[in-house]
C-alpha cells in the first residue's frame, strides 16, 4: 500500500479541542468485543449496495494493499471525552474507494461494516471528505491489532466511533439507517464540535425517520 510519507501542514487553530473533550497523551484501547484474528488469505474488502453499476466490488488483502497510499494529519475525538491531537494516518482515502466503486446517483448515506457485524452509518458527504481515510498506519507505523489492524476508518470531523476498527466493507444506501452504536443511544451524526454524543440530543432531520 505504498510507503508512509510526510504529513500535511496544520492549519492555524486546528489543535483546538471540541467542547467537553480533554487532551489525551498516548492512545487508549477502546472497543466492544474481542480483537479479531487477522487471516490474510480470507480477508476481503467489499463495496456493495446501491453501486452505480448495481454490482459488488471486492479486493483481497493483497489487492487492497496495492491501492495508492496517502496520509492525513488529523485528530481523533472519542465520545468518552478524550482527544488525541495531531496524528498522522496513512492508508487509502475514502475518495479512492468512491472513485473505484462509484455509488449510484441517489445514494445519500453509507454503512461501514467491520468484523463481528459491527457497523457505523454516516452521510455520504462525511464519508467523501478528503480527510476520511481507511488507515493502515499511524505515525508511520502499522496499526496494532488492538487499534484496528489491518484496517480502520478514520473520519476526523466526527466522533471516533464513526470510524470502526477492523473494517471489511462499505454499503451504499439510498436512505439512512442506524449502525451499531446509533441503535444503542448514540447520536446519528456524531459531530464533536456540536457535542452530538447521544440520540436524545438529535434534532429533526438528524436521524432516519421511524
């Protein structure tokens, strides 16, 4: 997947903390359930659902690792109120996946699927951000299994639960649908700058209609 390179320059003020967050030194391990064992010969990344051509796109680990490597310098804001600032994430930009496996014109949301059926939904515009990345590296080093190796999604402008560890695919959707934590009381959008932590904070239009 290429070689880790130099990061981007930070914009002024980009080190500010969202409301209610505290600065974290180091990187705590937080996840639900066990750490999956990586089996490269059985690993597959899929894009399915409302694709432009109606077909499914698949990459095995070797093929996905051969996609163009990029880096983004970005923060990680956990809903548990810690923020890790200024990490360099390396991997495959979400926009690359969108280019290789384009969505249908009426797609509005995506569901990102991970091991054990874990899922996180988001608006297509959030997924398509030029800072959203399928990360394989942090600060030039391969991710550890506890932090999501071989692949985790990083969506810097949303809370970290929107970027699952151990990602296995993306589903294109023409209507919104709640993911794992969203079904369990977390905010459907998850913007840390608006402190959108829990579903009771949602306003009309923030989530799918019942």
